[in-house]
């Protein structure tokens, strides 16, 4: 398609779809027409992909995830279809700017953080690698809340991403699937029948996922809840019209809002309803397709493989059992064999509070037949376990049912028992799963466990986010943009690490990215960014284990020392410390940390003497769109979680690929990043995971650490003095007392080593040649972290592994 053709289609779409001409078109009209023009291209490709089913006998991959943090769509679709230049030229010929139009696109924020963004990266790689796949999830009416700051405190506003419609969505109300809820179970010992009380419709809303320069377009199918005509027959029959309408509203709340807790699930009935709603609708879809193709249910595991993104969709396991047993009349053994060979489970955490458990008094009333099936699965499993010689202690700790503090289903155990493979998301994490969290399962079924280290898509996080670096790479490697599909080719940059022209160009790209970020922050937040300072970035959800507190304590020490004349300002390496973080709305300590960071920012940024040397930028509402501008501008990437707590991290990979150096602990994928880039190009500090375990065993007393570290005490005492809250000196008492007397994630224990390591960062940065060399080597050596590599690993280790 050439620019004239594109311009023609665009103006036609504007007229036919929006009923406007160029002169009367609003922003929304332009954006919508552009999206539809590009979407039409994808649909044509999609129809050729699906008209010619793959002749290679590979399994269809079904990815089940409660979250997809997609980011904006238009520029990615243009990139994938190689229409960016055409669109730019076409729009320019109409007096319009592609960048203006796309810069106002709203992102679907249907996820909380890393887990949801990983799902989006995986969808991109599946299509790019031409693997037939479907992503299944929930079309929330409201995604992750929009964060605002009022007096430095976080406030949550509803995310109205659908206010102007969603041009990328194709919804099919006529293909709705019915999902059942509640009721009771009838029948005798041999035939059980679920008599549900309520029904709700699941409407498929499809998003086309284009592969980069590939012939494949896959579907992301998100389910939206709608009331059936007879959502609650008893209420309708009672003639209470008002109540009947209220019941419809209840049905539709199921897909209303994303739960904003990241790694700390809340045991709410509505959340379990969401999980079952999308799991049941997705399985219905998969089975219908399988049967329509004339295949037997016994061949399901050869045709389809289902990946469970953490435990959120794990209720799909008893649901498939129910379908096979109750609806299709299979025997228990056959149903179990099929089920267990179809599912795979990815675990994304090590935190005990992140492991989902569903109390029986929530699960039972909502899904009575599923609870029976879970008990039956447990019965068979525990029998086998006893037969293998396990004692009662072991049986109890491996049971799918926990007894205390309340009887509840352990979803990670159900997932492990019901899956063909279980994987962690980084080497260290998978090892800790095998040796601690799921150790008993790993010794019982050693072959079931594997690792797939996470990855990120270089299309969004290099080509789109960092176009200048992308074109420098293309020019330097002389392979066109082949490297975008074969990221190991970045290794070729090592040959240029001493080339002065390349070094200068690389440095200029970084500086231009800072200028771009400065423009964004000025417009978006009214924040002024010093583009001549080192940009030190910590962006991720606010969580104690991630230790934003450690970062801010160190900033406060530096500030206090500068104010007290303990640091000669003439020797200081100027820094801007950039934060982006949302806290779960009910997470008190996290919200206090946000307030403290904002208070410190206000003080530092208002101090004319200090500001040139040390300042803080903390824009509200960090999201994928802001990440795309912030990450390419970063010099330093803060990955400072307590060792053994961050399963992998994926921001860490995006920074390294964009030429930031990491200061980090030996946690998650940091371990692999450091191995690849080399110890000289990575700032390591802190306890190792075994150190942490030992220190906890010995008894950890943060107050003693405070007494022994003058610098740490200076920071904490400065807070307590009211330096950042003059009208209320005790404002941050809850944070201070938590540090001194609890400090569950041992920020104080790692403080001194962190401060020492930050000095090493300053020295390295003071030598620009040395720093740029390290930055280049970070880019050159981190091609491993392409999500294409992750997906290939899933193919060989999980999805295409022969069944039993
Ligand atoms: F708790 N992750 C996340 F494991 O973003 F479910 N949300 C979550 O609820 C969980 C994990 C869960 C993250 C991990 O914290 C991060 O380390 C990892 O890189 C990411 O998932 C993708 O695997």
C-alpha cells in the first residue's frame, strides 16, 4: 500500500465510520479512523493465516491470564505491518501529523505490573514467531486506576479507557458463551449434576495481535460479562422489576474492574467469580473448536496446550474435569489424564502472601461442583502420595486443602498437581521453587519442573521506545533490522565498543532521549528535568520487598550531608532520581512511602543550592506509555529487591537493553543479567539469598543496624526531625517505627553496602568513556532477554514436549 492509497482509505474511513470530513474531524475521529485503517490490514492478514491452517503438527497455544498490560496499539501495528512511513507520509499529505494523532492514544491498562506486561510481550513474540496461539483474559471496563497526587498522597481515579470507544476491539455479542454460577449439586455417588442458580453471558471481545513482519496475526480474546435475559429467573418471576434490573447490574460487575492488588490477592468472591468467568468461557471456546474440527476429546492434549499465568486461572483445571466428566461422560481416569496433560503452570512469586488460597466458604457456594472435584483430585493425589511412602506430616503439607487459619484450597498446589509442567520465571526463582516453596512436589515429580527465564519484546521496548538507538544499531550492524527478530545479533556491537564515532553517537542518542523525556514530563506533569544530570530510575509497583524505602533513605542521607557541609558540592556527580510507582489502594505502608518520596522531592526541588546536584522526579500514574519514554533515557537502573523475593523482574531487562547500567542485588533475573554483561558492567551489592536466610535465623534486629550506621541514622533522624513535614514532625512515624522494629525486607541490613555501591556508581559515571563502554556492553550482551527467546524456550521445554 502506498501513501496515496493509505490517505484515501483513511479519509474514506473517516467519512463512513465517523461521519465527518477532514475539517470537522475531532482528535478522537482521527485516532479512530487511523486505527481502523491499520486494523483493516491486520484483518486481511488474519484471514489468510486462519484460512490456511498450519500444516506443521504443533499444538495450539492457549495463554490464560487475568491481566494483559498492552500499552498503546497503533504505532505497534504500523511497525508490524511496515506501514509507519506510509502512514506518516499519507497523513502529512492531508496536513496531519502521525505523531500528534498517536500521542493521544489511551492505553488499555488491563494489568497491574510485570505479570500483565509479560503476557503482552509473550503475545507479541508468539505472533512474531508464527506460533498459532490465542490469549484469553478479561475485558475490564476499568483497568488499573489512574494515580494522582494530592498533597503528595496517592489518590485513585477510575481508568475510563473505554470513554471514546476502543477502535482496536472487535466484539461478538452474537457469539456469547453462557457461564454458570452458584446453586447446588444433585445426584448419587456415580452421577453428579451441577444445578446452578445463576447464569451470565461472556461476550468475546477480540484484539488482533500482529507479529512483526510475520504472516501471523493471533487473537487476544477478552471476555466481557453481560446479563442473560433471565439472569435470575426467580427474581424475574417474582415480578419485582427493580430487583430484576439490579440483578442484571450484578452480572455485569463481573468484568467491571481490575483488582489493583499486585502480588497481594484479596480473597473476594467477586475476584474468584472473575477467575472462573474467564476460565470457563475460554475452555468452552477451546473445546468447541476442538470438537468442531471433528477431533476426539482424548486427543485434546495433542492439539492444545494451555499455559496458566500464575494461579489466577487455575480454576480452569477442575472446570475441564467437570466438562469431561459431567458433560461428556468420560471416566475419572481418562478425564484426569487429558486434563493433567493439557495444562501447564507458571509461578511468578515466592512471597507466601502472594500464593492464592480460596476459603471453602467462598469457593463452595459459588462453585459447588468444582469443590467436589477438587476434593476428589486431592483424594486421588493423597492416596498416591501415601502409597509412595509419605508420612502424614508430608501428606498434610502437600494437600490441596489447608486447614488453618481457615479451610481453603491452595491454588498453587492444585496447579502443580494438575499440570504437565511447572516453571519459574528466572534461574534463581526456579531453583528456589524447587528447593523451598514447592520442594516436596519437586522431589515427588522432578521432571515436571523447569525454568523459563522471562523476556521482553524488542519491538515495543527498542524499536518503538528508542527509535534513535534502533537506527544506530541497524546502521552499525549492517544487517538491516534483522536484529529485531534475532536479538543475539546485538553481540555484533561489541566490535564497535572502541570506535570513537560509535561511542559519540551512542552518547548522543542517550542525551536526546533525556531531552525527549524532559519534554514529556514538562507537558504531562509540569516537572522540569535536568538533562545534564545522571538519570537514576526506579520504576515498578510500590512494594516493601522491592525496597523503594532503601532508595529514598540513601537520597535523604546524601541530601542531609550536602546540607551539613559533609559533602563538597564541587565533587558531586549530579543526579536526578526518578520514581514511578503505584501502590495498592489499601496498602498503608506503600502509600506512606509514596507520600514520603513526594515530601522529600518537594524539599529537594525547592532548594536552589541542592537542586543542581540532587533532585527527584516523581510523575504520577506511571504506565506503559511513560515507561516507553523513561526507560530509553535512563543511565542507572535500580533493581534493589531483597534477594530471594523478586521472582524475575522484567523492567531490569528493558533498562539493560536500552543501555542503562544496573545497581542491583543478586535477585531474580538480575543474576543472569550480571552474568551476561559481566561484573565490571553491573553494580552489585547486598546480601545473597542464603545470607538472608542465615541472617533471619540468627535473629534480625534493625534497631541495632540503625545504631551502628551513622549515615543510616542521619537519614532516619532527618525524617523524624520533621525536615520533610515541618507542620507535622511525626508524619512518617509509622514508616520509621516499621524500619526500626520490623523491617521485614531488611532494607536497613543492606543499607551500608548499597551506599558504598552508589559511590562506585558515581566514580564510574565520572569517567564518561568508561561509563559509555559499559552501557554499550549492556546493550550488546542482553539479547538473551528477548521474549522471542522465552517463547522458544516454552516451545521446547513445555508446549511441544511429547505427552505421556
Ligand atoms: F504474585 N508478578 C506480578 F506472582 O507482576 F502473581 N504480579 C503478581 O501478582 C505476581 C507476580 C504474582 C511479577 C513478579 O513480581 C516479577 O518478579 C516477574 O518478573 C513478573 O511477575 C513476570 O513474571
